[in-house]
C-alpha cells in the first residue's frame, strides 16, 4: 500500500542518515576511548550517567506524550498547540529543577559519590540534552523524517570535528574534550531544528492539551525514570564499588558489542513509533514485530560478536579482551533490541499500552538495581552485564504476558 511505501521510504531516509552519522560517532567514541584512556573516558561516561538522572524532572516524559498525540493527526493548529504547550511545560520544569539542584548540590554530590566539577558538568549536560531531545522528538512527531535524517549527520559531524579541535588546537586531552564536543553538538543541532519549527512555536498554553499530555506523560515518566535507572545505575555502582577506570572499560565493551544491533533497531523504531500511533490495526503490527524479533535473534548475536570484537580492538591495549564480557554484552544487545521493539508497539497503543511498558520498565529497574548491588561486588563487570540481561528478560516477559489483555493473540 501507499502507507507501506511511505514507511519504507522514511526508513531508508533514517537508515542513510544514521549510517552516515554513525561513521562520525564511531570515530568520536573510539578516539576518545583510545586517546583518553580508561580513567578519563570513565569520568566522561560518569558525567553522562549522572546527567541522565538529573534531566528526568526537566522533561518529565512530555516529549514522548508530544510524539504520541502529534503523530496521530496531521492538523497544523492542533500540532502547534501541542508543541507550544509542551515547550512551555518543559521550560518551567527545567527552571524549577535547576533551582532545586543548586540548593541541594551537596547532597546530590554525596549520593552519586562525585566531585563538584563532575556535578556541574552533569547539570549542564542535562539541560542541553533536554533541549536537543525535545527538538528532535518534535521532528519525529511531525513526521519530518527527511529533515531528521539530514540533521543526524550534521550533529555527528559537529561532535567529531569539535572533538578534534579541542584535542589538537586547544591541547585538551582530558574528559573535557569529548564533553565540550557533545555539548556543542547538542546546542547547535537543537538551534538548527528550532529554526525549522519556528511556525509551530507560539506563546500559547492549552489547558486541555496540558491535561492530556500530563496524563500520558505520567506513565511515560515512570518508564523513563526506570529506563534511566537501569541504563546508568550500573556505571554508578561500578564507580562506587570498583573505580572510574572500570567505568571506562565497561562502556567500551558496551559500545563495542551493542552498537551494531542497536543501530539497526534504532533506525526501525525511529520511524515505527509515529507510524504505529496512526495505525488502527495493532494486531497486524504485532505479527510483524514478532517476525522481526525472530530475525534479530537469529542474525543479531553473531553480528554483535563479530563486529564488537573488531571495535574493541580499535580502542587499544588499555581495554583487554575478555570472552565472558563479550558473550554477555552481545546477549544484552539482543535483549535491549527486542525490548525496544515490543515497547514501542505497546506505547503506540495509548494509555493502556504505556501502562504495561511502564510496569515492565519498573520491574526491569528493580531487578537491575538489586542484582547490581548483589553481583558487582562479587563478579565485577560480569555481574553488571548479567543484571542488565536478567532485567530486560523480565521486562520482555511482562509485555508478552499482557499481550492478550491488549487484544493481541499469539
């Protein structure tokens, strides 16, 4: 059908843009890890992990709610009202969050076991991440996939070349060089997107849409908090129980053995969620996702292992090869991909669907945190990856067990 043709065309746009962008991002990550070494690379990773906790009260799940309702119907006035209301709410919550962070800065630094320098960089990272995420999600919500695809390589090119400038021109060979680069990329790309969105941004606030966005965002927020928790708590605990150098080694393995499979999944779900939100036949979509999942299991694991080994070698001798970590991270990549596929489908269902994914995410987070506490002191990095795998399997199981309640059969 014409809709399928449009979906495939948008998928090709995102695929091309993602592949070009990934070439720059790949070079950026490899060079950062290789030149900085595990300690500085670990500090850079730790800042990002802390920032992912700090951005939660700023965004509060409103970006996901905006995509859901904006993508449902192409109506300029309706979409402008939704976008403007979302931006006003996010700006308000960001300002309030910043005031709270500076008032309770000492307690926050104690909770995360970080220095004041790491804390302030994490706050700045969180603000620019919210700005970038909100603008990018707005493009997706408007089905502006071609524009989105063109800007992805722009973002990654800024990221890569700015990093080279900071290293060679400013002689900044520390965690600050990749950090400044990513902050610059977020700011510039977000500013460019705002120029495209200017006709949708008006100083108007809709109480009706604020209520609808808030109702959906509550469940999105629950899933978002859980997502941040299970995606970053392992690095926090590794820093606490072992050292920041092992955070760098852990992230190098994570990037190496999950990048290729998650790259393919990300390309798909970027286009899939807005389209699925418009589609009334969710049963048909469930059958398609089930078939894709089988392909992911068959081809994903050997892809992750083979490409991951090559990528890890590029990091250099400071990141030694470990077979058990290799197999565990490849398995984790599979679990994350499958969880994303079913999660995006259920989120497109509306309130009932996102209730299930939120509950699944909460269970994932609880299982992940508990196992991190139990396994990292005993098994180190292997324990952290095992906690991730078991957590994602729990989440996938919950979503599949609830498929009949949502109207999906086998």
